[in-house]
């Protein structure tokens, strides 16, 4: 428990902008994050229930089937007991099938994309920063992070998105494999270079939770991987429209 508490505390201090309000899970800012949270909680409830049953059976066996000092005989053996063998074969099979069903169902929701999203973001990862090209309402805005150099600190780019909108991310890389991760999205996906045809993509629906949320690369991509940071800023529709108007055709 002490190790678990220390780990959760370290995460909270390391990512101050991620709003870690649930201990091990950040506060979700998308509809898809709620799907992930429900799946996570359901899996933990099932795992804890299974662990409790196993612990009770172990304690029961230790108490009621231990070897007695007054007897030299072994406790009754249950090898080749067909009903018991069927039970511990069927029960795990049912459990795995249930886990598979809910995982496949939620994965389908998480990977589905709409034909006409409100905002499209082209994400390009490179050593060691990010390039975001946002298309919305016939306007385009580009943000490029300044990578690490020997003379100046890196500049983390900021991706501005509106609340209560569908946002499609298309991922690409210039050099090596990166991973686009925003903890508040509760989702990450690899950014792979050299993919012909359809690129890696995913879609989120932002909630009405304006704020700034931390993002980072989650794939070891080189010596300055840990400094490949960015921010996602959720704003109102009016503020987003103003941002797109002022930044259209320009790179920060």
C-alpha cells in the first residue's frame, strides 16, 4: 500500500496539468475516457472478487484439510474428481469470455470515427517535438514545437481544441516511431512513419471541461524522448473560432 501511494503521488507531481483526481486514473475530458474508466473499474471489480474467492478457498483448505497431529493419514484427496475439474475449467473460460466481450465492445467504440468530424488534427511527431495542423470550418492553423538543441530549451507546442466537439486525429511521423498520449484522454496510439495509405487515426468527443492538459510521447524514441512534451488546451467554441482566425495560415 505504501508503494502504491508513493507511485500515485509521483504521478500527480510529475504531471500537474493532467488533473489526477482519481488516484491512478486522471480525470477524463472526453466521452471515450468514460468508456475506458468503466472498463477499467469493471475489470478491477471482477479481479478483486476473483481474488477474494481464491483467498477464501486457500484459507478454507488450510484450516479444514490440514494434516492432523493425531492422525498419520493424509487428508482426503480429490484428484481425478471430474465435477471439480469441469468446474475450474469452465469458470475461467466464462470469465475470459466475459472480459473479451466487454473489451471488444469498448474497443469498437474507441476506434470508430465519423465521416465528418468537427475538427481534424494532423499530428506529426519528429525527434523531439510535435507538429499540429488543425483544420476546422475551412481554416487551417499550424503549431510547431521547437525541438531540443544545444543552445536553447525546447518549446512545447500547444494544441487548441473546442469543447463539446468531435475531433479526428491523424497520426504520422518523420523519423522513428513515437506515441501520441494525453493522459486526460485515457488513450494513446503509436505514431508510425512510412505507412502507405491510411494512417493511424482515432477520434474523441471533448467534454465541457475547459483547461490545459499535459501530453507527451509514450514510445522511447531517442535520447531526448522525455522532453517530447506538449499541451492540449480545451476552450469554448467562441475562443476556438478566434484562435483559428488569428492563427490561420501561420505557424507558431
